[in-house]
C-alpha cells in the first residue's frame, strides 16, 4: 500500500508543479513583454515623418495653418503634443511647397499670417516676416524656421523640429 501512496504522491507533486509552472508563465510572459516593449521599434511614419494629408487639398498660393498631433514615447510613457505649421503650395508641383514653424525665433510667440499685408507678424513684440518667412523688422534675430518635409504618393509628410529661440543661428533642439 505504501507503493500506491508513493505513486499517488508523486502524481500529485507533478500535477502541482505543472500547474505552478503554467501560472508562472501566465504572469511572466506579459511582464517580460511590458519590460521589452520600448526596445521594439514600431512600424509607422518613417523616421519621424508625420502625414499631414493630401497635397492636392492645399490651395495653390495660399498660406494654411495646419494642425499636427504627435505622440512622444519615453520608455513606457506616451504623451500627445499638438503643434501647428504654416504650409503653402506654390505650384502644382510636389516640390513647390514651403513649410514653416509658427514659433517666433525671438521669444517663442505664435506667428500669424496677415494676407492683407502679405506678411507674417509676431504679436508679442512686433516681429515682421515677408511672405517667404524672411526677417523684415522687429526684435527676432533670424527668419522663420523651415520645417523638413517630403511628398510621397501625393501626401505631405513633415518632421517636426523645434529650434532654439533668441539666437541668430538656427540651432535644432532635441524633442
């Protein structure tokens, strides 16, 4: 009879070990996935380019303020940021596009387009820029900052970049 009890005990031990191993895997697999997730690169916009829509939707010769929503991931934390861009399509060609940052290089105020004067104006300290974004007057130390863009398959893709304010040189700031 002790041999039968021995077999029964061994069987129960194996069943318990298998059950505990299964439960351990159920806990360990999601935990490992959570820890390693930031290391895996997600597919999506190539190298930080964000799709702004169809280029054909932009009227030729007019400045448009387009909204840009970015998701910044730092480890496991995701944060959404909203920015805007001044975009003008000069001609029907895909490369005849200008994309400018709406942030004044003087103190970071938003720059507005005034179509009646064909000028960009910073309302904070009266900085004035021409229709191409070049500096005309006021305290800004440089022209408006251009934003890198691509046109692929008829869609405008932009890479948001912030620049150091208050300096004459265009110095990119990591975001």
